[in-house]
C-alpha cells in the first residue's frame, strides 16, 4: 500500500463521515420544522433515502436558509432557558445575612428564645454555639 493509497483512503473516510453528518443534520432539521406537514416530512425523508446525494443537495438549496434560521432560533431558546435557570438558581438562595435577619425578627417577636437564637446563629455561621462543649475553654468537644 502506497502513501497515495493511504491518503485516498483517508479522503474517502472523511467524505463518508461528512455525508453521515450532513444526513443526520438534514433529518434532524426535517423533524424539527413545525411548519412542514407530516406528508412533506415523509416525502423529504423518502427523497433523501432513495436518492441520497441529490436529495441532500436539493434540500440544502431549497431549505438551507430556513434550516439556518431554525437552528439559530433553537440555540436562542436553549440560551434563554439556561439563563432563566441560572437566574432562578442564583436568586433562590438566601445569604447568611438574610437568615440572620429572619432569626433576629423571630427573636424580637418572642417566637424563639435568646439561647435558641444564639444556637441557630452559631449553626448558620459554622461556629460552635455558646453553650456547647467546644466553645468552653479547657474542654474538648466529644468525638463522634
């Protein structure tokens, strides 16, 4: 096998790969199009399967621009959904300051005692609570 035979084999493999990619892209676009009727979709698929190269070229010539517009619209919808998800995830998390403010309101209303407030505050801040063994000097907290 010569260098040119290897080069030609690689070329044909790349051409086959490009053809499969194009076929999948066209089929996905056919089924993504909501304006095309079921019969229209069936005829396009049949045309692409029966006469593959001609069918793909005719499809790209006839519907290439709208194919790009549908892909762009779908990318924009996905981007909008992602941005909404990020805003919801970031907006729903309350900060430690918000939680402390809520605890202070509960303490001021008498819903929780001063000791419960101190314990919840220490838990929220990740520090040992004032009445725990770890907070008292000279004593070690029990190992669990």
